[in-house]
C-alpha cells in the first residue's frame, strides 16, 4: 500500500477493525492489539501545546510530527499508548522483557498450569552460528541434517512436558513443577507501552542485529499495528530512526576526506533531491540535508 493510500484510511476505524485480531507468529505465537490511546493528530496537538508559538511555523500535523521525530523531540510521542496481548516463547520473552519502560502483566505459571505449547523448528529452520559475530546466525543446516534435530526436539519437548505433568498430577506445587520446562515454552502477557518507548523497542528489535524470532514480533507490531494506528509517526520513525544511518565522528572524517576531493554543486544536489522536496520554495528538511552534506564535504 502506498503512503497516500495509507493516509486515506481513518486510523481510528482501522484500529477498531484490528482489535483482538491475532497475527500468528512462529508456530504458536501471536500478537494482537487490545487497546490504544491517541493518534497522530493527538500527538501533534500535544506538541503544539508544549512548544507553543514555536510550532506555528510548521503548518501541517504531518510536517510537525516529522520535525519532532527528526529532532528527537520525544515527549509528544509519549502521549500515545498501545496495549498488546502477546504469546511468545520464553527465550524471546527474556529479550523482550529487558525493555523496562513498558507495563507488563504476564501469565503466571505459579498460579496456572503452564501453557501447553512450545516453539518448534522445522527441518529447514536450524540456523548456523555465524563466524563473523558471536551472537548471530548465518544460513541454515541442510534439511536432511535438520530433520534429526527437529525429531530430537519433538521427543525432548514431549519428555519435558510429561515430567511437568507428572509433577502436577502428583500434587507438586506449580511454582516448582515448572522449573524444568524448556525455554521454548510459550508465555502470554499484556504489554502496554507509550509510543516513544515502543519506537525505541522497534528500533532495537526490527533491526538486523536482533535475533530473528524477536524481529518477527517487532516487525509485525510495527507493520501491522503501529503503521495502521499512527501512519504519519510510523513513517517518520522509519525515515529518521530505523532506516537512518548513524555516522560516528570517525566515519564522518573518512567521508569528508573521500568526498572533499570532488564536492558536488548545488545544481547536482537539486537534481537528486528527495522527490517530496521538489517544487517547494522553502523546505526545512532539504535545508537540513544540504547542511549535513556540506559538513561532510560532499556538497560545496
Ligand atoms: C542486538 C542486541 C543484543 C543484546 N545483547 C545483550 C547481552 O548480551 N546481554 C544483555 O544483558 N543485554 C543485551 N541486550 C539488551 C540491551 O542491553 C538492553 O537491555 C535492551 O535492548 C533494552 O534497551 P533499553 O535499556 O534502551 O530499553 P528500555 O528498558 O525500554 O529503556 C528505554 C530507555 O529508557 C531509559 N531507561 C530505562 N531504564 C533506565 C534506567 N534504569 N536508568 C537510566 N535510563 C533508563 C534509557 O534511556 C533507555 O534507553 C541486547 C540488545 C540487543 C538489541
């Protein structure tokens, strides 16, 4: 769907249609929207209150939201909130729960019998340890080798569950019976987060260095839920955060030395400018881009 088509949809009606819709993930996980507060226009409205006259120069909500995101004026995004219900394997949840700014209520395996479902890997889904980075993966085992691991996984899950059930049936307390359940066991939680901190979660967990499993959850939350509820903020997040590039002082030095040899002209710049800036007499974002290119020595 194009950005214009997305904008034509009423986020509030689209959000209502999403409520409780389960987006399946992995083999037995899901995320679903339970509730939300706010909208792009409510975020812009909050910004206009807090920044007062300074925002009058920015005429539309879209321009204002993009400005806020670009300049990391974050508090207006805290005015919006999203509450999700998620079902996640415990090893993925262990990464997820490190994000301390959300409010969480998790299924209790002290109180209730553990969810009888575990994350399983298909024959062709066993990832190989990467040689370039100690915590990533690169490529897959051939399915004919993977099938033995999938078979062992199935037997192991069955044995772990049978032991757990045996303890429960013998009257052992649930809080103790659970101790040998595998990390692949699913847990469920309500997870509520304001939009600023949710974007922080997405920027770390939609990113390629994060583990594949949590990337699936984060990408689904971003693309299927946040894009629908907050289309302008989400697009600004993609442009200025997730898909942006952080340049260190050292990176900048190298670029400056490389590019400084043949800097481009203003004419070159205008020819290759972003299509959204074309035809605009004044454009703050274009000015900011021009300034960055000058700082890097790419533009005269
Ligand atoms: C690819 C990747 C690899 C990782 N590897 C490891 C690992 O090997 N070992 C490990 O332990 N963790 C690891 N982590 C987890 C990581 O260190 C963070 O704990 C996690 O990403 C949460 O980030 P956060 O603290 O910024 O987020 P949140 O907890 O959501 O916090 C959001 C922001 O709020 C502020 N904040 C929240 N709480 C505090 C506080 N108490 N004091 C000050 N500021 C606060 C900070 O500005 C923070 O950035 C990894 C994460 C990623 C994405």
